[in-house]
C-alpha cells in the first residue's frame, strides 16, 4: 500500500558540499492532509543531500509531497 503525505519545509541548513532540508506534516484541516493520519499528523523528516544537482530544490515555507511505496523483495535499482 502506498502512503502520500504533504510536508512543509520548515528550514534548510547549508553546509560545504551538502544541504539538509527539514520537513513536518501539513496540518491544515482538509481531507488531503488526513490521508495518512486520522487526526493531527505528527512527524519529522530530514535528508542530508550531497548531490549538487539537488541543491536549492527545497525552500523553507513551501509544501511538498512524500510518497512511500513498498519495494518488492526481489527488486533492485541499478546504480548509475
């Protein structure tokens, strides 16, 4: 089963050679925001990004979708 959550970027830390965006669930009272939590969603997500092509892709104050989909046990992604 796939879960889709709407997250808001609350800050982005910038380091030499990396960035770390921090996200929290959007809590506005609408049905879309209740798709992964029956009541007020709670959680935190952060990523350390070291790929320069992704620098600047996440901005504090903007909202993003995070989709979590199970990976088949026999699945593998080739490294490029």
